[in-house]
C-alpha cells in the first residue's frame, strides 16, 4: 500500500526483521508528564512539568525488538515496516493470539501494538498515522475487534498521538513497573 504523506510503502515483515526495525531510534527527552487526576476526572491530557530526563525504550537489551523472538513465540507477530524509497523510516510490531503476551489477556480477538517508531527526520510527516491505519487493517483482516497499545504518563506526545488516532484510554496502572521506575502505565484501545 502507498501513502501520500511522504510516498510511503508499508510492507509486512516477520521477526527476522525486528533487529532492522530496532535500528530506528526511539529515545526522547521527557520534560513533562500527564496529570493523572485531570485524566481520570475529565479525560483531559493536561501536562505537568517534571525534571527533564532521557527515556530510551531500548536501554534494556531484553526490551529491544531483536530480543522479542527470544522471549515469545512470534508465530502471530508482524512488523509493518514503512519505507520511503529504499529507506526504512518507521515501523510497528503487532501481536495477536499469543498466550505468552499477557497484555492480550488470552483474547484471540485482540491485537496489540508492541513497538512503534519513526525515524526522527520523518516524524510529523504522517508516517505514524499511516502505520496505525495499516495496523488497524492488519488486525481487522486477522479477525480482531480491538487494537491496543501501551505507553507511559511521561510520553505525552505518544498519548496525544494515540488520542488523535481515535484511541481511548482503557486503564491507568500506577504499579505496573514497580517502585524503581517513576512512570505510570497507560493502556489505550481502539475498537475496530
């Protein structure tokens, strides 16, 4: 399929390409976090300042895309890889029907975006939205009725992005990451 934003091609790839996907940077500087009270009471995405810190989802080797096949049976996983010409500019890893992946809750009708990233020079050009549309199409074709994604309260841009794509907040899990990580897990859902 082709997308007008930057003449994208989105290709389905398998777990053997997860390492290539992981070469796209995913780190960012977190300068604010969502006000959880405003989110709970009014559903508003209001920010509160916080001391700046670098957030890098690839900091732990076992969390990198290349490590996923070592941790899970990736039979029902797909990488939707976005290319501008021959250049890999983004991608989204999705999972469905995988008992080991707890966020699926054992539901065969649920798909989950495990990892989505866009090359920094291509951010804000429609690549992320094209990936979400492709994820919706893939999940629907596999018989899924819902698409979910996890993020954190310190990733304000991602929360705004998912809300703009039509996702609704499903849950706020303050203890999901334990006491050593000052972040709150947010699960977003989209009915297909």
